[in-house]
C-alpha cells in the first residue's frame, strides 16, 4: 500500500452535488505530488478531504497504513499551508511557528530548538519577534511553511501557496519550497492551477478534470505525452487539424486531413478509421514559404508586430486558427498571403475527436 | 480655497445644528436662576452639587449603569455563539437569524416594550429590576450579533483551519485564535450596547415600577414637575460621560468606525 492512499472516495457539498466520486490516488512516501487542474476540477476538495476539513461520504483514506476517515483534523498530524497564509495575526513569527508544538506538549527547550531550526530552514532568522503584519507576502508564506513543517507532519498539504505572490517572487519561492521539501524529505501534496509551477516543482503531477484524475505521471510525461486531449489542451497544446486516421504504426499515425496526410504521434485512444484531432504547440509550429513534407496550407489573417518578433494568426480552414511567432527577419508574409505550416511529427499528437465543445483554458 | 467656501458654510451650519442644542444645555447648566433659561444671567455650580446628592438621581444612575453593564454582558454571552455559528456555517434558519438582527431597528420600541410588559405581567415571576434586565438584554442582543458577525466575517476561516491542522480542537482554536483577534470588535460592540441600554427610554418606560426607575425615565418625570437647571446639569454629566467612554475606547482600541 502506498504511503497515502485514497480509495473510491466520494465527497459532496451540502447542496448534494458531488465534487469527488470514485476518486483514487496513491502517493509514495517522500514524493512531491501536484494536483493540477482548472478551477472547479476538485483539486482543492481533494486536499481539504485529506486535511479532514471535508467529510468523506464514501471510500477510504489511508495514511501510513492507518484508516483516517474518522480521525478529526486536529489528530491527523498534517501540515497545511494556505493560499492566504492564514498566520495568526496576534502572534509573533516565533509564536506562530511554535503553535503546533505547544499543542503537542513538546518540552519548552526542545520546542525552542525546533522552532529556531524551522525558521532557519525557511530563511527567516532574525525575524522571530516580528508580527505577521510587518512581513512581506513572501516572508509570511515562509512563516506559513515553517509553521507547517515544524511539527514534522506525515504529509505536507499546500493549497496554491504562491498564487498571492507577484511573478518574480513566485519563481523564487518555487525553488525555495522544492529545496525545503527535499531537505526534510516530506511527502507533499501541492495544489495549483499553474501548469508551469506543477511541472517545475513536482516528482509527480496529477491532472484533474471534473473530479477525476485525467492523467498522473512525471512532469515530462504530462508535458510531452498528454494522454488525452484535455491534458493536451491544459498543457498548452492547440488544435491544428481535423481528419481521419488512415494508419497506425509503432507510435505514429497518419491522419488524412483532406488536404494532405500528416504523420504525427498517435495516442492510445485512436484507432484506424476514427475521426481525429491533431494537437501541436505554438512554438513548434514553423511557417514555410513552400509546401514540404508534413505541412498544412494556411492563410495569414493578421500580422502583429511585437518588437522583437512578429505574431502571425493563420487560418487553416475548418475554423482552426493558430498563432505562430516568427523573428522579425523571417516575417516575410503579409495579411492575405498563403503560408505553409510545418507539423513536427514527434511533437504533435492525434487524439480521438470528441463531439463536445472544447473548454478554453487560455483564460485560466 | 475659493471653490469650497460655500461648502464650508454648509458644514458650519450642519455642525451648529448638531452641536448647538448641546451647547445650550451645557451653558444653561451653570445658570443661577430657578428656571432653565438661555443665556443664563449668572454663574453657579450648585446644580451639579444638587444633582449629585439627590438620592433619586443617584439610585437611578446606579440602576442604569447596572442595567447597561449586565444586559451588555449577557447579550455578549448569548450573542457570541449565535454570531459565530451564523458567520461560519450554512444551516436552516440562518436567514431568519440575520433578519431578526435588524428587527429592533424596524419595530417601534414602544411596541416591543408593550409586548414585554404584557409577557412579564402574565408570568409575574420576576422583580422589576429583573424584568428591566431581560428587556434591555433583548433590545441590545441584535446589536451584539450584528456587530460580532461583521467582525467575524473579516476574520478568515482559514486561520482557524490552520490552528486545527496544528492540533487545536475546534473549541480550543476558537478561544486561543479567534477570540484574541476579535476583542476589538467585542469591546466596540459592548460599548455600543451599553450606550443603547443606558439611553433607552421606550422599553424602560413600560418596565419600570415604583421606586425602581432608570435615569432617563427619572429625568423625564422630574422635568414634568420642575424646570430648573438641575436637568441641564445632569444632561451635561451624561454627555461628558458618554463622550468620555467613546474617546477613551477610541484611544485604546484605535477604533474610528466603531459605530
């Protein structure tokens, strides 16, 4: 059994709607796992269920082999880091961090030693007597982390801990959190809607979609080999062509688009003869003057000068539009021109065409 | 600034309108004639001496203070759990509780007073002071609930969750994490309810009885028979007291938007 295991978990809110249903998750000891997904996908619900803030209606939650369904939060020995830091406003940094140890009735001398060590690990030495209101956002979150790890919890739960920080600080704190996590080797579950954050920090990423795990794997897998079109979309792929699968051979497939036949990677969900959608990443789409092997014809709809580059919006028929960024010296086309787009056979993937409308994640 | 001179004038008129009557009372309190007049002809402090030695005023002042303090305390004890539950959980009847906290503003207090009187006469269980205490508690309770709810709404539930995740039970985290952070709100609610109770006339009017009366009622009754500066002196003392309480609490708590 894995260190943390959720088996067929069902969780619902008061109005009867189920947020999680038949939810399964296994996390090995010492792993940094990210729960990634758009808002409303159930990632925070999953975290709050593990924390005990939400009751489990069905299924079982095991941590370290022990059934946790009926254990109240304050007996769970978990560290929780919150999006809004949730520091105790009336207590100093030291008193915030020592809180959990006091609750556990740790000896005062031992307490002090552990608190000072935790404060040092998060890089806040010298700030012990400050009140939270006199700290910056980044520092406050460091206190939040110190407070959660000082109790040596079985699992560290982090709920979008960086989303209230500004962009630069966020990058810095990513590295910090990862360093701290490795230093103490703590099993961590990290909720985020930011795919680059999940990719950069995690050992494992679980991508959630409406209460289910859509794909769980190493960051590289999720990023380069999305298993479903939902994952592909969320990880920055865009739709570039529609067609019919003509042939599948050794991980590759040929998709007949009507205009041409494209060779791309095949996903497990397609079969010969099925309708397929080809996905690719914007930065792997190169514009060509003439048709070459594995390319699509398009029409330049707009040319947008961006300073050091030019953004082309190209229409490919079937109401598919793609964006392509080109350096200024290669910006040879004008609006209305015909261009060809090279489709990278190793970086583009074909998925089965689903009839439902795509959700657009660009706005998230 | 030239642009704003007429605004300043409006402001001065409004201020005069608000403070003027109090000034008149204040100045009249020092008049040396047997009837209240403005402006007074001479100056004396006798009325203050007289007021502060009259048992009628002193007893009712003490009663009003007792009522103010105890009704506020009881309302706090009852109102705090209600406010907490209302601000933190969703449940049946939540709307009703929220609505009922606005009732005392809507329902004429005369009606409430009459209703309370009828009830107490029917029950015939309590002493007059006890009925007054219950009546005042009922009147100030909604103010407590409302104020404490608005304080709690500004206190993120995640802070409590943090305490619970660190090993404090729900109840314990309320006492060691929530309570220390809402004391300002509680004290300002207390001051508000104290003043509400202390100044109350309509409810007290119905519930006072022979020999047991609150200060505002005694003042009204006294005025019906005597119209001398002792009432002005008493009013001045009350104003000074109220302003004093508010000023001190603002200084101590830094609450500027207390009421």
